[in-house]
C-alpha cells in the first residue's frame, strides 16, 4: 500500500477520462487543483468519473475547481 500521496495546485486539461485511478492507497489528497474540459462546456457532459479508488482509505478531495459538465463522481470499492 502507498501512503500519504498528494496532488496539489495543478491544472489538468482533459477529455472524457478518469484523472485518478488508484489501488491500495492510504492517505491520498487531491486539493487546490483545476480540472478543465478540452472541448468546452457547450458539448455533452463527460461520463467518466474523475476519481476511482480500489481498496483505498483516507481519501481527501477538496478545494478544487471543475469546469461544468465534468463527472465529479468519486467511485470507491
């Protein structure tokens, strides 16, 4: 298991993709980031969840800025 990982104060220009797909992570933080759509908000909403976690704990997602039309779901199992 990986511990105390953080992604802070970055900019992501994305298509319809998952930004974080992590497995066996403890203490992950995604804070203060900006996530923008490549195609603009006038297109159909994206369907891919931005965050997927498998067997992880201590997840913190806060103070981020998202374009409209992104799927800001967090999927955890």
